[in-house]
């Protein structure tokens, strides 16, 4: 069973690097710079912070206009950016990952 999980993680890491490369191409085409190694992790952390604020708004611990809509949006951002965790944690090993 452990072997199958290791393969799933490798597959996820490879796909995450592919997605990161697509973002690099997009950013370069738009005239922006490529993200550094810390970029995906910092982006994910920022999204998580915004999600936490939306949760506080839903709990009436912070005033946020339309907290329910903001919560949905921020949750989608976090889930959508979830590819960044494997990129951030495997960037050191990316050259050795199978293509």
C-alpha cells in the first residue's frame, strides 16, 4: 500500500510542476516575471489568510461585506491554488522528477 501512495505523490508532483510551467509561460507572455521558488508558497499563504478573514466574517468576529460570497471565493482560491504545495515542496527536486 505504501508503494501506491508514493506513486500517487510522484504523479501529483509531476503534474504540479507542469502547472507551474504553464503559469510561467502565461506570466512571461503577459510581460510579468516568472515566480521564484517562494512564490507559490507565499501565494497560498496569502490566500489562506484571506480565507481565515472570511471565516471570521461568517462568525461575526470581523466586519466583512457579503462574508458568505467572500468565503466561497476564498475557498475556491485556496483549492485552486492547491497545486502550489507540491511545487513549493519539490522545487529542489524538480530537475530529477520524471517528465
